[in-house]
């Protein structure tokens, strides 16, 4: 089982620096984004972000909805689902504008990370 993708690591680092320096987000906010990205990478078995397809977003939403909170044992709250998906949507929108990813990731495909009505 793969645990790391060097290409993803580099672009995630660049994004987290962007959030800290350009967007002036707090360390706790940046940690939450990093956790969201980690959850998605784990779901895709650390596939390169350049291979992103909107069906991964759909599958991830279904996967995430089935996950349990480690502390309570209950399903993840809608707030957790919403924030995780919001972080991923923003990341892939940003990624679609980065050199080397522009031709591979369509900006509108990030819309598939929107939380559905439950």
C-alpha cells in the first residue's frame, strides 16, 4: 500500500504556503485543509493529482458519508463533511490554474465536491 506521492507532496506544500502567506489563514485552518487533502489522497490510494477525474469526487463524497468519527463512533457530522469537501473544492480550483495542471484539471470539475442535500 502506497503512503506517499512526491508530486502531490510538492504541490500540497505550495498550496499550504499559499494559504498561509497569501490568504493569511491560521495554522489550525491550514491543518484542517491538510487533513482534508490527506483523506482524499488516502481514498485515491495516493494517485497523482494530475490524474484527477470528477468521478473521484463523487466516489469520495459517498466514501466520506460512510465514515465514522473516531471519538464518538457515529457518522461524521454534516459540518465535517461540508468543511472537508469545501477544502478539496478550493484546492482543486486553485490546482486547475497551476502550471502543469491547467491542461489536466478542469476548473468546473471541482464543483463535484459540493455537498449534496441530505
